[in-house]
C-alpha cells in the first residue's frame, strides 16, 4: 500500500470505483464453491489506503468468493456510510424485491455479472444471462457490471445494446496491452463506449499488462479515454486478489503487490488534461453511482 510522497493531490470527491472487502470468516464465511481463498481485507485497511491516496469515495464490489451472499459488502456500506460508499452486488434472477430494496437502501447501485470466472465463451448463454439480470434490476435504476473477455463482449454486442440499463465493463473490458489495437473485439467495445451505452473501468492493470510498471498499457488506456472520457472510471481493484495460483481453492492466495499511487500517477499521464482526469475520478462516478455533492 505504498503511496509516493510526490503524488499531486487528487481532486475533491475522487472515487475508487472497484474495491473489495474480505471480512472475518466467522461472521462472513466464504462460499464453499469458491475458486480461490484470498487473505483478509478489512474496512479499516481500505480506509487507510484511501486516506493516503486522497480518495474520498469508494465503490465496493461483491467478490466471487462470497457467491450470492452479499452480507460482507452490505456491512461495509453501512459502516462507511452513504456519503462515501456505494456497492455492486451479485444476485440471481430470482432475487426477491425485498432483498433488492434492502440493498438499495444500503447503497447498492448495480449488480455484477462475472463471466470470466468460468471463462464463459458462449455468446448466446452470456447474452441471455445479462438480459435476465438487467431486466431484474432495471426497476431500481441500477446498472449491470460485466467481467468478461474482450471477444465475448464483442460477440454480445447486440444484446448489450438492447439492455434496458447502463453497462460497465470491468478491467479495461478484458483488453490486453500486448495485443494493442489489433485485438479482436476492441472496435465493437469502443463503439459501445463512444455511443454512451457502456462505461469502462480502467482498473487492475496487472491483469492486462506484461510490464512491471504497466507502461505498456499507455496506448490502450489513452484509446479508451479518447473514445469517450464521459464513460471512463478508475478502480484500484484493492486488495488486488490473485485467484487461480494455489493448488487448492482453500489455500490462501497471496495478492498482487501493487503501488496504487503509481497507478494513479499513470492515470494522470494518460488522461488528456486535468478536466478529463476530473471526469474519470469525480464526475463520472458521481453520475453513475448517485453520489451527492
């Protein structure tokens, strides 16, 4: 959690749009069907990181290790309060109205569809799943956040355009720095962004970069930002989980070692100007997640 002392101040109201909390296993047990086991990540540690970075708002995303049990995420939202925090839940299409009402009161403003955890490649199945979830949450004015590969998002292009809610793509929309502008599906995703249908989270660069300092991401990041700066978001992906590297799902996976201050410094360089940086860190999160003044 190192933070460079030379990092220029962030604009007031800056938001980290992609974090997780992983709380005491006795009170908030992981799902038995989880694919990996992360180390603890407390609300206090998250707040300490943000205090050092100068971040005042946060979006907590339900991690896959909790399955459909959103208790830990909702607990964190209540502790952090509505002025500071919003949440992204994980639900099935049969979630009752009362549950969604409770989530909305706690600060949930969207639901996550994680198609990457099972390496989903069937566009028909993925499209149907997104439609069902979007239809379920549309009455609450929520959005759908999708974690998927770039080719899958491209293949679901027509379905995404038809969804009755905004869409957010996780982690550079599954694009990878090494494939630059030639990668399959990038043009289709950029068209969704340019048209205002989709947001992209410039988050978790370690998932889509081959460079230790993520410098190889510069062309890709700038292309996303230039496509529509009003649809860009930034997220740290704290505590930087690293699934799939241990022999058994119950073995604790060490997280990625990430200097979030350095990543924010790169975002500043990749943005077109201070106005664009303000949109990414303040204006766009405020609009999408419904933060007050």
